[in-house]
C-alpha cells in the first residue's frame, strides 16, 4: 500500500492472481504462463508479419509445439523496429528513395529507440536471446528548453530555478498561515525544512539562486576562482518559455531513468528472436489474399523476390499486419471486423536524422533531448559512441497534429527545418549536419503509420489516447480462426511492450479456441462411441 | 545572462579572459593555456606521487620540454583512482589483508567511480588517450529512499507524489490570493496551468495520484487491465521519511545526468595518461627524505621491491603526496609550511563491496542509488554488465561523521552492517552477497584519507566544505622549489577534476618560478659582462 511499486509489482501481482485463473488470462504479463510444450502438436499457424508482435507470437507458438510459418512482406524482420545502416534504402510512398550514407558504426533507429526499465517483457527477450543492451540517456541536465523567442534554458537551470521559486512561494504561503487548514501542525513543521532543501533556499526561505542550476564561476585550484551560483532566472521568464512543462518529460513513467537501447540498433532484439525460431521467417512474402473456412485459413502471397505466387494453409492465423495495410488486402473477414479494420485511424510520426561531428559534446551534452516545440518538436542526441568523431543526431521527432503538418511538406523542406532547429540551438553547426534521412511513417510501405489513435481528437491524462473503443474491443477478439495482434491492439500502441502483450494474448486466444473446438469436435465422436 | 550555462560556459569565459593575462593564470581551466613545447628544455622536475594530480603534472611538464621523473610509492599508478580486480590485495593499517575474489569481468572502484559532464578536464584526458567511457547511471527512478522505520519509497513515487502535493498546495495558496503580493497578475495566470502539468493535478488543482509514481495496474493488450495510478502517498508520510531530501541528490551539480565511468574501471584514465609519458612512472618508490637548497631538490627513496635506497636530484619538485603521509616524511620545508602540512585534517570515507547475482534487476533497478542513511548511507548498484549473471553492489558508501564511526568498527561488523542494509531493502538477498571487500580510506597506506576537510565542523551550502583557509592558501604557494599539488589543494577535494586543476596550477607555478629566476640569475652575469 505504501509504495505503488510500478509495473513490476503490478505484473507480479496480476501474474499471481492469474495462477488461480489458469494460463489463459495472463496475456498482458511480461511472460506467458507456463503451458505444456506439446500443446500445439499437430496444429499449424500462419503468422502474418515479422514485426515485434509477429516474432513474439511465432516464437511462443513454436515453444508450445505449434508448427508456425512466419510471413514477412519486407526483406527484413523487425517491422517498425527498423535500424537504418549505411547503404540501406528508405522507400516511402510518393517520395524519392533515400539511400543512407553513414560513417562507420553509425546507424539510425527510424522507429522505437528506447526501452523503459518496466518493460520487462522486451527486456526479458533481450536477455533470453543474449542481445546486449546499453543505457539510453533520455534526460540530460545539459540539454535545453527553447522558447519561441529563441531563448534557451538549460534543463538544469529550468528544473532547479523553477523548484527554487516554487519552494520559496510555498514557504511564504505556509509562513503566512495561508495553508493552515490544509496542513497539520506537524506537516507544517516538517514541510518548511524540506522546502529549504528541496528548493536550495537561504535564510528566511529565500531563493537567491543555486549551483544546481549551473555555475557562474567554476571551482578551480588554489584561490583563483571559487565556485559561485548565478542569479536565478526570474519566475516570469521561466513561465514564458513555451517548453517549460517539458522539464517534466523525464518523469513520464515511460521516459524515466534507467532506459536502454540494444547495442548496435533497436532491430537487434527482433533479429535475436528470429534467429531462435525453429522455422525461420519467410521474407519478401507480400500477402494478397486471406481466406478462412470452418476447417482452416488459406493465405496467398507473392514472393516479391522472384515474382512467384504461393499459397499456404494452416489451422489458425495470427495477423499482425497494420490495419491500414490490411484494409487493402482481399480477405473474407466478417463484415463488422472488415468495417472496424477500415476505420482505424493511424497517427503521424516523423524522424529526421543527420550525422555530424559531435559538436553537442563541446556543449557538454551527452545524450538526452532538447525540446524546441513546433513541427520538429525536439532534438535527440545519441547515447552511444561517446567521444567518437561523428555521431547521429535527430533534428526532428514529431507526431500528433504538428507531425501531420510536417509530413506533408516536401522532404527537402523537412530536412531544412530539422537543420534549422539544430542551428538555432547550436549556432554554426547546422551546416555540419550531413547525410540527412527522413522517415514519415505514414508513407512507409507495409506500415502506413506508426500507431493508431483509437480516439482521434481525444487524449487521456496519461501519454496514450484512450484505447477502449468498440473497434478496439472487436479487433481484440478472434474473427473465426484469425487472431489479430500488434501494439495497435494493446493499450500502449507506441511501444514494443504493447506488441509483446498483444502477441502473448494471441497465443492464449488460439489455445483457448483449440480447447473450445476440442470439446465441440470431440462431442460427435463421443456421441458416436 | 539568461542561462547560467554551468561550468563549460564558466571555463570558456574565464579561459577567454585568461588569454589577455597570458598563460600563467589559467590553471583552473580544463586545459592549460598553450606554452612553447621547449619551455622546460634543460630543466628537470621530480613529481612525487602518480595519483591523478601527479600523472597530469608529469604529462603536462613533459609536453613542455621538462625532464620529468615520476615516483610512486605503490606498485600501481592512479592513487585513489583505485580499481580492485580479482586477485588484488587490499592492505589497510591495523587490519588483516583482504584479497579480492571476484567472478570474471567484475571490479570494484574503491575510490572515485563517476565523472560529471562538466568535468571537462578529466573527460578531455580520457578522450585524448582513447580511454572508452560508458554511462554511469547515478539516478534510477526504481531505487528507494528508506526511512528509519524500514519503509521504502520508490524514488519515482517520492519525487512525483511530493511534486504533486507541493503543486496542489501552492495552487491552493495562489487561488486563495495568498500570494497576490508576490506574484504579478501575469505570473499568476501562467503559474496555475504550469502547476497543473508540473504536479499532474486534476480538475480544480487537486492531486489524486499520478502514473509517474508507478502503476497500480499495468497496461496490457486487449481490455484485460487498463493502466491506473495508485493513490498518492500522503504528504505526512513522505515528509516522515528521513531520506526524503535525497530525492534531490540527482540535482546536485556534481551528480547530474549525464555521468560517466571508464569502461573496465576508473583507473583506466590514470593508466592511459601514464602510458603516454615519455619517461614512465617509477613504481614502488617510497619517498623517505625531501631536501631542497637554493640550487635544486634532492629526493631519497627506497625501492620497496628490492629494498635498495636511491637518491635523485632535480631543479624542481611537484609534491602530490597526501598531507597526512607527507607529515611523516623527513623534509626541510619552511616552518609555516611544515606546520600547515601537519595540521591538515582528513575526512573518512568507506566503501563495502560485494558481488552477487543481479537480484536488483528483478526489482527493475539498473544502476543508481538507494539511500538508507545511517553509517552505511547508501546502496550503489552497478551501471555495467546489465543482464549479466553477477554484478558488483556497494552496501555502504559513507563519509563525514557517520563514516568516521563506521570505520572504527571491526571489518566483520562493517561487512555485516552493509549486508544488513542490502537485506533490509532487498529481503532474502543479503546472503547472496559474497566476496565482501572493505575500504576505509583513512587506513589505506600512502593515502591515509580520501580528502581533507579544510574547515572541520563547517560545511558550505554546496557540496564541499569551504576550502579558503590560511593553510589552504599557504600550501597553494610553492615552498621554494617545491610546489604542492593534489585534489586536496583544489576547491573540490573529492574529485579528480580538482586534482587536475591543481596539477595544471603546479605547472604554471614552476614556469612562473623559472621566469622569475631567469631574471634574477641573469642579472649578475649581465653585470659581469
């Protein structure tokens, strides 16, 4: 009760409760409940899509004895967990191809690029398959909040000067007796010294600046220059910075330290799972027709490598194809399901990457995010290759309405805007940014968007739009022998952990169907016996 | 003016000012001002001590043409930057030897273990000598604050629930008009929405809990469990936690993200500098006598490897020997200097290390610090080897008066207390901690303490006790041809950057003496000519 121990406790507690409910219910836990390894023997499943959800579903089904065929339209696995390396081509609908030309060791995580500590499912697969992880620096006190007037606040200054002002104001109100009804005598007595420490206040609870916000003079040797704090930034100036609330970004649960990234690129976890499949993924398999009957599922696809048309048959299908793509595939889904699929609205999400000499390190920035707002939203500094010659920097990572507007601009304009954002924060360095690459996820074939917004226009208090809509509920149910799975069908559509939870749910759903069918199918025989 | 840009700006600004003052004054900057590479040609310097200050002094003197002999009493360089590895022995005065028995890849940084982003001097040497760095996770939202009653608050809960309460209280006071004299109408209008975002308040500025503090239920797939926040921890309970102020530890400038550690151990930077000396360090050279005359400095030492007595002569000496050690060496310092050396009071600092299976990772802790208070002070989790089998964990890192009391206990008791601290936070895991090692720096030969406290009993507002005392000023001056250097003579006695600043100052001091002597020594000849 005292400490809400976060997701770990939550999952553990729920997993505990699930024990008594059996292994059908634990789909949202980081690991599937134990099931017999021969459970699926003699049953076949086709998994459509080797993104994170498809890979996890295929692996977990194989572990339970199913015969699994995993079809992937692209020439690589990982889906949106896409790491672009030197020589790779970015194809987007309506845009000229972009070819990556990176210096050695550089890469660009075009999709997901960070893993929170509480995403124990994804972290668990990385551990199981020996994928090395490293710290992703998601918050640096040296990064900036940039106001519309171009004024930059160091994160350390914004955070600590604001805390100083807030503490001073609250102490003043407490000392005036203004909160005597809200605070007990004990609370009041304890709150005042706390505020002194919290805000680094002096004397009679006055905030006169703090070395936490940076130094006016640096400590040295001898008596040449003693450490001194600068004067605080006035409260009005802090509040006038349009990005000021982003100082709290690091305390969004999904963004809290410690965060991770796979060494060498986010695709490495997907690659690690695929490497451990008994039957490896079939690449370049562009699905053209999905048909199911009472006895099974038929899939027709084109091998885009050779142009050959192929068909496959299985008892069940796990379909992880993004809904905007699936809406264009010939399928005999039930009418409500087909209608729901056609209605899912996907968001926009964009990244613009450059490589550059590490000018941000000269400014003592090592990883983290600078918030600039507008259509480019932020600058993201690399967490790897510290002190190397060159590094990868994002000049834009935007989504939502600003991201939608951004994606409609010509690529050259997007690149120019991202470069200008970097130049405005790091004067003189915009032109050092080379090898630009743009990803507008709405234009990426076989994705057509980064994640859905189940309730367009509405956003919950948390990070994610509310997902609990009729369409969400319907698509979370199997349509006959076809089970849908993807991060889109989780409550965290923008996270691989959501894909994993959905994949686990799909395994449970197939097992549940088998159990039900087994009763139905056995009954006539039992009657005949 | 707007942004106090911290040490970088400070150093750059000061360095700029120094340009016009010439290269004598820039000793506290991260890099020494340019000096001719042949400046010291024909002059010799003995540097005593191959800790960080001695290494930097030796390297920089060599770069300027001096002939340098670097004497080190220990069998290794690095001084307090001491990385203990499997098979190494920890010798302490009055204690039995401890031999490290670690699993492969584990090590223990017995001294400094983290580098702040603004310590550009140390980071610069690491870069120059190709010493790879990795991120040191100094703050994890999954770590704990542990009250005396044993109650644990997750850092994420403490930080975000406190911010929620503080924001709610301040909003209440603002809305009551209690701060109308302190705030302008504009500030008031901007402050309220800011507080809503800052504290994650609802409706009429009420704090009802936040997912930032952790989840009561975790988001999953489908509709089985939607993300919900827990109820907030009451303000009185937060305030009752004796460690509550330590939530702000991460905003101490010296502790702010991004922090680093050298890959493989802190000694790697020292080793990297030593590897680049023209004349490598003389190890096992235990200095027994220091004599200076008008013409030079004579040093007598024992080669402790062979027992051979040796003597050396040079024009100048940079002495980095810790003052408690130096006080015991036969030397002809001036009386005030000898008296000052004898009077320097050193602090206590202790670490207790264990290796263990990574049970903290099961609790979603990856690096960072748990604060427990008392004589053991904190638990420090490793930032490297994520997802490995075993890791290094500190059950104690204490200094100040609690550290002094701790160091007086028998080693077995120190180990038991450190283990108990870990057990109290991670029940059932105390006994999994094996291979204990204790370092009490006051007992370590050739160190006899981690750093001085120039003003015992007094502490400044910042992290460091005020250093500006008569003894500090005196020892920051050369005593004839002997120049003292070490972190102890900087304004940050606990940091390698302080050692570096002092070493740079010692180079400048020798060059200044040379210039002065050159005038004096030339005069008679000029008169004779």
